[in-house]
C-alpha cells in the first residue's frame, strides 16, 4: 500500500507538471499567437485613441451622450449587488432620476440602474433617443440631425436574435464630435 | 421573439452535441480515438502509467484523492509565490494564505468561488498555470468519475472500473482541449481579449478621462471555464465583463459550452450501458427540471425591479436591468445565470444579488436540487444516477420486490451509498449556514439588510457545497472566517460524494446482470421519468423549504417593504 501511495504521488506530480506545460503555458500562448496574428485589435482590447469601445467611461456635461451610471473603473469590475428590496438602491435610483430630470432627460430603466460589469459601454437605443433633445440643445445642433446620428449607431441583435440592440456610447460620441 | 429563437437555436446545438459529441466521447472512453496519441503516449511514459492496467474502485479512488492532493499543494505554492514568479506585469504580490487556500480548494473541486478580484489579485501565470489549468483537470476528474460509474453499470462480474489516469488524460486531451481551443478563437474574433501585454493606459481627449484597463490571456481561460463547468472569471465581474463576454454570440456560445458535455454524457451513459433510451430518460428529467427553472427565472427577471419602481420609475418594459448588461438584456441574462446555476458552473453575466426575489429563488433552488439538471461535467450525471437508485428503491418498496436498475440488483449497500451521497450536500449546507448566522464573523458578511442578507449567506454555502461558485456577491467573503469555512463545504461537496459514487461503481461492476422480466420496473419510460423528478423535488423541498422561506420567499412576500 505504501509503495502504491508513493507511486501514485509520483504519477500525480508528473501528470501535473506535464499538463502545467501543455495547458498552463503552451495552450494560452498558442491561442495568444493566433489571436494576435489574426484579430490583433480585438485581442488587445478593441482600443481606439479615446478608450476601449467595450469599456464604459464617464461622460461629463450635457454635450455628450451619457452611459449608464456605473463607476466605470475597469480595475474594480462588478455590480452594486444591491438587492431588489434595498433602501440604498431606492435612494440611489431616486438621485439618478433627479439628476436626469435636471438635465431635461426623461429617465429610462438603463439610465437609472447600474450594470453587472460596472463598465457597461452600451445603452439601449431608447436611452440614446431620450438624450437627443438635451444633447442637441447643448451643442446647438438640430434635433433631427442628432436623432439621425443615433439611428445610424444602433447595433442590432446578432443574427437578428442574439442579445439586445444597443448603442456604443464611445462610438456615438466620437461620431457626435464630427457632426456639424 | 429573440428569446424564443435563442431557445430554439440552443436546442438544435445541444441535440447535435448529444448525438455526435456523445458518440465521440464514447469512442474516447473505449480507446478507439487516437489522433493525439503523439501527445498522450509521452505523458504515460513520463509519469510511469501503464494505460492498459485496470484499477479496482479503491485504487481508482486513491489515485483521484492523491492527484487532487498534489494539485492542491502545487497550486497553493504557485499562488503563495506568485510575486516571485514570471508573467506578472502588474507586479502583484503573493496571494495571502487564507485566500490562496480558499482559491485553490475551490478550483480543484471544480467550483471556482471567487473571494478574490482577478484583475487586482492574480498574475498572468496564476491565471494560466494555476486557475485555467485546474479548469481543465478538475473537469476531467469529474467526468472520469461519471465514466467509472457508467462502467459499473455496463460491466458484469468485473473487479475493475477503468484506469483513473487514463480517463483524466484522455478526457483532457481529446475532449476539453480541442473544443476550448477552437471556441477561444471565435471569442477573440468577437472581442474577448488575449494578450500578455499588461494593462492599457487610456487618456480620452474628448472627455479628459483617464483609465487603466487590465488585460490578459482571457479568451483561452474563458472557454475552458465554461466547457468544464468551472465558472471562475478572469475579472471580478466574470461573464458580465465585456472582455470576457463581449457579444450576444459569445453569451450564447458560453451557454452552449456549459451545457454540451453534461448533456452529451447522458448519451455516453445510454450507449455504454447498451440502451440509448436509458440515457434519454435521464436527459428528459434534466430537460424538464431545467426548462421549469428557466421559465421561473426568465419570467421573474422580465418583471420590474421593486426598488427602482419605488424610486419613481415603475415603467420598466425591458425588465429588471439592475446588475444587467444592455447588450444581453433581461431574458438572455436570466438564461445564462440559470444555465450556470443548474450546471454547477457559477459564471454569471449579470449580478445574481440584484435579481428579483423569484429570480434569485430560481438561481438558488436550482443548486439546491443537487446540481442534476443537467449538473456539472460528470458530477451532474453521477448525482442524478444516485437519485435514480433512490427512485428504483422507492419503486421497489411500493410493489414489494428487490429493485433493479439496468439489470443490476439494487440492495442495501447500493441504497446506503446513494442515500449518503444525496444527503451530504443538504446537511453540509444547512449546518454551515447555521454556523455562519450564529457567529459575529458570519453576520458581518452580508451587504444587504433583511431577508436578502440571509439569502446572501445561504446562497454562499449552497454554492460552495454544490461546487457551483456563483454568488450573491454582495457578501464580503474575503475574510479569514469565510475563506476557511467555505473550504469545508467545497471539500465535502466534492469528495464526500465522489468516494461513495466510486464505491457504488465498484460494487455494481462486480455484480452479475439479472435478465429483465415482466415484473421489472422499466427505467426508460415516462413513469420512471416522473418518479425520478418527484424524488429530486421531494428531497430538495423537504430539506430546504424552511431555509428558503426565510430568504427569497419572505422577500417576495414583503410587498412595499424595503430594508
């Protein structure tokens, strides 16, 4: 039995070492190589010069479309974890509603709740349309032009049914900047 | 509409996997698949394994325990020493003792409970060489045990149930590695990251915003975390983080990866015991339970969030969006989290803690049924077979004859082992929860007040003991108390079930086969399917109803009250 135990111990250790090399090192490096070779933009984080289109950021002032009221700190991802009967959540949502009303934006569910990642880069089309009047006024643009811009920025559900349609706030604001 | 098509697409994908991945897996375990033998054979040679030597259940179990022990030790050391090892561009320090212990136990037991935040705790070497490595190996160990139990049913008058080392190595090489590899490339194309370049520093000139964005080898880890029903994320936010799960397609593929092996194993079971219908009956039970819980979860999350309504926004046509990502929406998020909680995976694409009371109920009680619908890789099948043994036993009691399952007489030893395996989980969950709510260190954990705070604690122990790993994540669990006590549930929920399963496998393999007669209770018919569902429900409800009443049920019933 003792001999059997030592034999198994040796096997266990050597199998672990083999797989450490194969699965722990070679496999991720091979995937990294292929990813960097063929999809280098995505593999590196979908970075534009103003940030990653996948990671939300804070937009200051009425001249920009706002994302969801997340903390937008990619070094500390996660939701608020406040439950459905949390007084704190009621208070936070009330404050967010008041803030939106002050900016003359009709509150929508996505614009008063926080996301699961804490860095949601997207809003639903309805959330973007809700901000059109406010943004057009702050920039002195025509409402129709801004509304049209939003409509060109909608990503439909993939293959028509996977996920929900969304607008990427960074892409929308980058397009907004060039609008005259 | 989108949700309906998502379900249809999932059924099609899983039906294909059931038939073809299932058949492929059979050929792997029967030794007919050899296309990677140029990697397989050198491993046997280095480790001194004779691939033709069969093991008794005791030897099989001893190998399993020793292998798991070695992985615990090696993984623990790698985490404790991470600051001194390469591939650490953020210069993260060594992981502390309690957190290292919790993490490595959780990964070796196929749980992947995250007391840590990946982006600020784990170096690339720890993510790749410890966490992702365990995603492969713990999954392979679970599947090996299920295959050993299948052999117990399939063989007669046999002293052996296979070779543990061969099962683990072949599962890893032929099943897990190729699928994880190919799908990882699709994930990258969709936007999941895969780089060793360290964090990106952003200065947004439109807006003056500065951000530090953590990066790493994410896609390669993401696919195996789903395929192996492990669930531990590279980032704290897990599958909600866009770098892990960027699009509706990756969300769908994640669910398909999670479900494909547990579902296909029912084909392997049916094929290897000689009657595919027997596997299909077990699959039917899984599908019915899964579908019911998915309906509860999806309907619940399509409702308004009560707190958001109380704050003045009662019109929420897109459902409860607190803790959810816009690109997924309410029902796809619920689909993902129900999939993950019913498979002992535990990855999340939305915050379970912020689900509506009934949505949280669906996530929590899905685990409390014992993770059998369809359950984790391997563990789902062997656990539901324990319930099947209890079911034929109860059926036998009703008509007063010795029960049989698949031609094997089910006698006192089998029933005792199955009952033990079924009861370990609820007893452990309830005792650990009782301990945690009785001591100050336990009560200090919850973020939310009122019944939801209790739910956070109950959810934690349900999750760790079922080796799930998802959380009501408001609970501050990175404390010495939770890090240590959780490992009790993790270890019992894994090994105190695996060992009786292997004992069962050994005993069954040694038995002769009794030919079916007119009086045999048919286990491939709707009567058996209904009875098995009934047994799973009754065991779950009897053990957990009081505890669940104090959490999600009371929360659902407290209309207009906030805590």
